[in-house]
C-alpha cells in the first residue's frame, strides 16, 4: 500500500490519486497475515486457536494497523494530502498505541506529529461492540470522525446484533495535551457517516 513503485499494480493505476482528488475515502479490509508470520506467531497452539488468532481473533487487525503506519511513515499522505481512509475495527489497533508510536515520529522523518496524520482517517467499530473502545476512539479522534458500522452476520461484544445499550454520559473532549491542531481539526464533512456517538445516545441505541 505504501510503495510508490508498486502503486500502479496494487491500486490499478491512479486510483489512489483519484481518491485523493475526489475526496472519496478508501477502505481496506484486513486479511490473514503472510504464512511466515503465521508460522512465527500463531503455530503450535491448541486446537483451532492458531488460525483463529491469526485471523479474526487478532492477526487481521494487527496486520492492517501496521500497514496504516507504513502508509504514514512512507509519506503516502504527504504525497496525497486529500486522501481519506476509513479504518474499521476501532482503527485496527493503532489508536491504542498512538501516544507510544508517536514518540518515534521525528526518527521516522514525519513532517508533523503522528497524531495529526489521523485527520486522514475516519474510524468505524465494525461490529466490535465495546463501550470502552467507543470512549477511547471518541477521545482520540473526536465523534465527528467516527462512523457507525455493522459487520453482518458477525458481532462481538455487548448486545449481539446491535450497538452497546449504554454510551458515555459525556463525550470526552479532545485531549488537552495536544499542542498542535488535533486530528479532528480541519475535518471535512463526511457524506458517508450515518451516525456518531452523540446521535446514538439521542436515539437511545
């Protein structure tokens, strides 16, 4: 996803540039990691747990989260400043380590803090129905960069088949420790967003 020389083969020509120019968000679905990764991390586990952890248990999200970081550190969003990405599964692990990984932004030659690149992302829960993940994503991203999504027929967490029955009494503010514009600033309006945490609370879902 991040190699400029491989872009034509991977996205069939100018798809990424077109997505940036048209402000059409891209969505990448995770897939099972490469076999050497499976052999190193997920082999010799009891019963079906190896394939389960390599896939929907953990490996999918960890693998795609690394690809998002590769896109950022390889300069994809610097080359295509209008590019927007929809990240499923609460940001594919990255949001939960954003503070830590961001420490290496300067070492990686980023033009701005790592967190600022997340103005290019919108985040969906993808049927992992967790009030804790919702609160964390709202704090990091801001509720207007969150999308309500389903992953039919798969649902994990609270209230199978729907969103959590309880949402935070208050939506967390943007963290006060940010000294630069947060990922929620300069945000375009999303025509694809069908709800956010505030709307869900008002609707009683």
